C-alpha cells in the first residue's frame, strides 16, 4: 500500500516536472530508495544493519555516456533497548535510540550502452550525511528530562555498478528509466560528541524509478 | 490535482524538517529491539563534597556529576572502572580499574579487537588504583586485581586495600595469589606498599591520631607504623599458641584512648584485649560467644551482646571487668551514640525489643517496636533513632494484623527514659533513610513511591515532596544536602537542598561513550 502511494507521488512529481519549461531530453528525475551501509557493533542499539533511505535524484547528460547525478534522501533507524538485569536503573522501560539521517550526494554516472533498453552503468558519488540521534528513556512523558539529542555530519564517497532499463510510455509521452545499483562506500564516522561514534560505510544499495525529458 | 501534488511535496518537506532537528519526540523512529545485559550506570553512586561519581558498566567509564547540572567523563587514561570508594576527606575518590594491553611489539595493533584478532591470549588487563579529585585524575599506581575493599585513616591520608572474601564475586589473578598481604596506599602520591600481615586479613583499625594501623588476620594481629615510609610492622600478636588452632577475629575496635584493641573471636567466649603500648594480651572470659560489640567513648566502656542470650555485658576499659545486665529479649546488634549503646535484633526472629543502655550509669531503657527491626540508624545528635521494621506473622487483632503485614518506620526518642517512640506503617519497603545535619528530620524513600518523605523526628509528621522519577537510593551530599538516584536508564540523580526543599535533577550522564565501539589499547603504564 505504501509503495503504491509512493509510486503515485513519484508520477505526480514527474508530471509536474514535465510541465516545467526547463525540460530537456537528457534530463531525468527519479524517486529512489536505498540502503546505506554501516559498520560497528554499536549499531545494535539502533537495531543493526544498514539505514533505509528514500529520496529524489536527478541527472543531466554531459555526453552520450556520462551523466552528472545528484540526489537527496532521508532515512532512519531506531530500536527499543531493553535492559535484561532487573537490578539496574531503568530495567522496566529501557530506552529508545533513534537516528534520522539526511544524505546529499553528487557525482558522475557512466552508461555503457546508452542506446540500448538495458544499460549497464557505473557511478561515483561524493556524499554528505547529516545524522540526528535521539535518546529517550521515558516515552510516556513528553517533558522527560532524559530526552537527549545530538547531531553530526559524515562525509565520504561511494562507487557503484548497476543496470538500468529505459523505455517509452506513449500514452503519457514520456520515457521512463528504472535502475538498480549496488556498490561500496567509505565515509567518516558520525561523531556524536560524548555519546561516541557511529561508523558509516560499507555496502550500498539503490533502486530508482524516474522519467527522462 | 495540483493541490494534491503540493500537499505531497509538503509532506516531503516536513520529513526534511524532521531531519533538521525540528521534529517532536512523539514519533521516534523505532523499528526493532535490542537487549543489553548490563545497566548503563550503577546506581550505587559515590558522593564527595562537590559532586557524585557513577560507574558506567556498558561504556566502562566513570562519570562525575555536579549539582550545577553538568556531568563529565573522568579521564582514566583508557582504563575501565571496576570499583569506586570515597575517602573520608570528602574530596578523594579511589578507583579500582584496569586497562587493556596487548603483549606484542606490533605497532599496528591498536585496539582490543586488533589484539583479539591477532591472538586472544595476548590481551592482558593490568589492574590499577587511581586517585581522583573533583573529576580529575591525580595519580595512579599498579595494584593486584583481587583487592576489593578499602579502609581509610580518618584524615584520608592513607588507605589499606585488602580482600574481603565475603564480597568477592570473582577473584582474578595470574600465577600465584598472595593472601597474606595487604596494600597500603599513600593517597597523595598513590604509591602502594605491600605489607605481610598474616593470612586472610579483613579488618583494619586506625589509632585516633592516624599514626598506627591495626590489621587483624587469621590467628594474628599486626600493628603497622603509618609514619614510616615503608610501613614498618611495629609489633605482632599471635592469637593462638598452637598453629593448629585457627582463631578468626569476628569484631574488633580500639578503645577511645587508642591503647587497647578489643576483639571478639568467631565461636569463642574469649574476649581478646591487646595492649598496643605494652605489647601484651589479656583474655577476658565471657558467658558465651558475642554476636556484636560496640565501644562507647563518653562512658569509656564496651558493650557486648549475644545471639541467643538475653544479656548485655558492659566492660570498663581500666581493668576490663564485666558487668552483666539481663534483657527481656536477646539483641544481636549494637549502634553506638554519645553516652549510650542502642541494642536491637535483626535476626530472622520475632523479637521486637530495642534497648538504650546508658554506659556511664548502666541505665537501661526498653523500646517495644510494632514489628521486628530490619535496620537502625541513629541521628547525628543522638537524640533520635529511626528503625525500619519488617512484616511478620499476622496477629488475630485486625488492626495489629494490618500493621504486622507491612513494613514500618519507627522514630525512637533517645532522650526519654520512658521508651517513647512513634510508629508509622509504611505503604511499601523503605529503600533509604538519611538524617538532616541538624537532626530535626529524617528523609525516607519508599519503594515504588515517587515522593520523598520528610519526617519531623519530634512530631513524627511526614511531609511528602514530589520527585522527578521513581527513586532507587538516598545519600548525604556536601555540607547539608542529599542526593537521590532514580530508576532511569540514561542516568538521573536529584540533588536535594533541605533548606529550600528544592530538587535539582541532573540526567543523561549515563550516555557518555554509549556508542564508542572500538576500545583502544593503552600502550604505556606511565603514571600521571
């Protein structure tokens, strides 16, 4: 249900873009979903694994093979942490750790077979990620004294390989592009002050659906 | 259609503003769960005059929390904190800690994980004792890992580390473990000196001028000179002439003039009186094996009680003659105040009597508690005591049965000779009792109640003060203040000013180092 709504949103945004006077044949806008890799055991307090993201991206053709790409996505990760020792403070409720992220990326994509429907490609991106960590040990009370918040920035880059499908839909007079991409990223840790550091980096996954103008 | 698109775009904008930190706390992103087997902080905090210290077991850190609302991690040069003890000077904290090293010359191995990947056998934890004041590391020194208890001189200049086997969860040592030594610590330099004192030493007394330490071990008592840099042994007393006889000291105290050490022996009716000046031992024959002793300085006498005998013995300190006084019920514990000894029974029995014995004239005053005593505390000025009583088998009388089944707080008037006391039934188990410095009232915490009870010791009237969260413990802080620890995962302590009845909560201090993943090795053992 959620993905259906998101699809409607994507189409709506893309239709708005179609109406824009700035459109050009090698310009694309996409709705994308991704997974940002993490590293370190301390991510267990946030549920472990990577960070799911959702966002928008765009590309502009530089030549037949090379596209300038940029994107913005948001995501989050969080867990309820239970304390299993009944004799320690807070064992009844534990605490919640929640991380929200916003990622901005920009780079280049090389389309290997630009005239084909199925297009293998490679990409290189620079990335900046803003993380906002929140800790709360009493969710029932809105004015709980232990609502702790810390933000941090991480910068890095990623390399990816993927494949795209491009095809025209005559009824709406548009060409769509669907991509799936995997890769690897390196980035500085999210340095959360006294709380410690969270490692960003590792595997990357990204899928998108967009329209070409 | 256009309106719908704009709404959706607005929703995206809202998401972006949430990312920017403008969102509320109602909808935190929580999509999984995790289990942690340790507390983020240890609520057995230690108070000094300017703040409190708390261990952070998950992060392995030590945190310093002050009433101005600030907290900071104490830099122990990479060591993890195992145990903390406050010195009597009100400023010094002793920290038993350990830091990780890797037994290799490979400079690429920098973290614990590096060392474990290289060879788990090479990872070594070095035990240290750290001296901390006002949140700053002052000095450190190596110490054997098995020491788990400390005794301090009254001026806080020296401490003695020893093994209290009754509190030893796990004894860590490599190779050989020497159980015949204790370690003297100079709290200015943190220099440590091992002194052989006998097997299983677990009781240390200090003379009134803090120039001598009396160390009690199995079948042996050793007097150590604290004024010598090498902690010379001045004299040794053998408690048994036959090495086959193991004499285990049970309780010991010095007389007010510091000349004699009086000690009882486990399971023996012999009372040992060691003359520390003339190096002699006198054995006083008692009617049975004492359960507890207390030395009272105004009357200059020692009181002794027995587990099963309804009797208290009063011993003067000139000739050590014994005066026996019969009681209605046995007492097995003694609290000493100026001019009196308070006798009570905390065994799992049905005894209700508490006695005040005035040591100068042997005047005995009986107090009858509603329920058996669980704990007893005497107010600083000695005019009142507060007893926490526990539930017992219910009486047939409905009202008595109601009280019998519950905990209670009883305030004893120690000035009255009529055994006056005020009994109050408690809604739940009392978890903390403390007195104001002027002894006007007692502060009481009850389990599960988010209030602090302020009980006037003269009238017994209790005032209820709202707390910010469920309390876990209560302790004295600073000149005339208190601290209250709360049942809060991320750390919460309230500082209480009794003059204004105001609380200053300080929270979030248990989050320091929470997300530190890689623990670094300590490459050198240089002292600060």
